[in-house]
């Protein structure tokens, strides 16, 4: 069932799956963005009717207070409690991630950094194959913890113009200030440039399909983005201590996300692979989303490695979004990893715990971008500004050396700006 790649007798660095956007998608997105910039809400109404089958011209794009109230009444109490606990866990996690303001004073120079939240943030929450109240919490909570004043959620509506009650409950519980019934590239364009109903934001976060991803790429620079999300990924490193049935369940859990989801099993001997394969057949047979699971597992693979060193090389080459370590000493192995979005340590820590906020945010780097980026954090919603105050004495002392560098770079105006300070205070 899993494609086998045996690297035990050769050292070969595996490359991550790259994020490739069809040129036709890029062209379509460019047209959508241009139209939203030019026509505002009118374009959003037309595009929402075209792509989602929902006519919102009478009811409007923003979710009303009455809709929030009905949603709260519709969500079962047990699900409310689970979502409340998710928000609380995420709030605790993200409070630990904020950079601190600091100050120092040395030789007449007072310096430090001040931390300020963004004014507005946009959180994209996908729809279509499933509803994702967890993604609402994952994107809204870190923004709220950071102190962002305006947090708007955009998510595609159902054909009847409604948003799933659990999504609305999660948005309210997490602290979103507004929810707009719009999805796709048009939602990204609205968040980036603003319309009558949706105020422009400073940063857009959250995963989406190829059109959403391409739209984020095209608006980056006009507005901040968290990254470009490709299909979800999992690498499992397993040795003979792993329970094959548990590993098989983990692979299926990953595969049920999306037909393009990528699962990789990294093992040290063929017996482990054989046992997992047997267990996987049984697990796929009982899978609830069997067609999606089978499509995803069609491009899953197993990599056989000679030892831990090679396993580390393979993981760092793949830079997976999720890494699950099911080996005899997973804590030691985790310390050796450089490139992974989130690391799940030990047999009792499957990735779904992280998907639902057990000490991790599930908005993570994909397509090898874990080589240079991190998962979504509250720090992504703040800016850090340097602050410097130089006394008259320090200015006189530092001016000569600063001027030398300025002259060496051919910038005499810079030199003069500091040299005139060296002559003392200006007259009062």
C-alpha cells in the first residue's frame, strides 16, 4: 500500500514536496483580486453566489448578533465545553509566546524595544469538505492574546447563507470581533484591501485551498501573511518498540484530511514496515472517509533507513509539518531535529492532540518551509520597535567614530548630522 524507498545502503537527502500553483489559478486569482479592489462588496456578493451558491445581498456579509445567538443555542453542551477547553488551552499556550518590552541604559545611551500589537488581523477559516471550529480558535486566540483590537474571521457560507453553528460559537468564544460570510481568494482580497463591509487588516492568517494560498501570495507586501500553506504532511519515525496498529491509525488520521495529504513512514527495518502495512489494511477498511483516505495513501511512502543518524537526515530534508516520534527514546531523538513544524513525542502523543490544541497550534509550515519558519504564534501579531535615546555627552563621544564610518560610505550628510551634536547642546 505504501511506496517503499530503501535508503539503508545509500545516503540520499530527500526533498520536501514543493508548493506549486497552476498558472491558471494564479491568473484567476489575479482577476478576483482586481475585481474586489475595484468593486468592493458588489464583487463579494457576485463571487459568493458564483462559488458558494449563497445570495447574500439581502442579509449582508457580516454575521448578525441574532445569528451568533442562534448558533450558541444550537451547539450541543458537550461540544461547547470541548471548544471552551480548547480556547483555554490555546490562551495559556500563546500567553507564553509574546516578546517582552525591555530597557537598558549604558554610558549615556538609553535603549530598548517596545512591543505593540497589530491594529487588525484577518483569520481565514476554510470550509467545503468539513467545518473547522478548531481552526477558528487556532487563528483568533493568538491574535486576541497579542492584544489585536479588531479580529475578523472570513469563512465561506453554505448555499442558504448560513455559517455552521460550531464555527460561530468558536469565533465568539475565542474573541473574534466580526465574522464575514465570504471565502476563497475574494475573502483574502477583501481582508487585504477592505470593502464597505470588511475593514482592511494588517495581517492575514489561516490555511486554505490553492486559490486562497495564491491570493495570500499575491497580496503579501500590501499586508502581512503567516505563510503559504500546502497540503498537510506527517512523518512518523517508528522502530520495533512502536505499536503497528497505533502507527496505522496515525497514518489514516493524517490521510483523512485531504486527498493530497502526505504521510511518510520512516522505519529502521522491514519487519516494522510489514507489520504496519498489515495493520493499515485493517485501518483503511474501517475508515469513515475511506475515499479521501485511499486517495491520500496512494502517494504515501515508507523510507527504510540504516540508523538514527540517517533518520534525522531524512526528517530534516523533508522538513515535515508534523513529526511523530514512536521510538525507544523519542525525547533524545526530538532534540536532534532541526526542521519540523511540530514534534509529537512518544506513542501516546498522536498528532490529533495537537490538531485540537493540546499545547500546540495547528497552523504550521508545510512544503518544506519548516526549514525557515515556525507555526502560528501570538508573536506574529505584534511588532517590535527599537527605541534609542542618546545624551549630549554620549553624542559627543560617539560622533567621531560614527562620522568616520559615514565618510567611508560616502555619506557626508550622515556625518554632519552627528558631528553638530558633538559641539554641545543647541542654544535654548
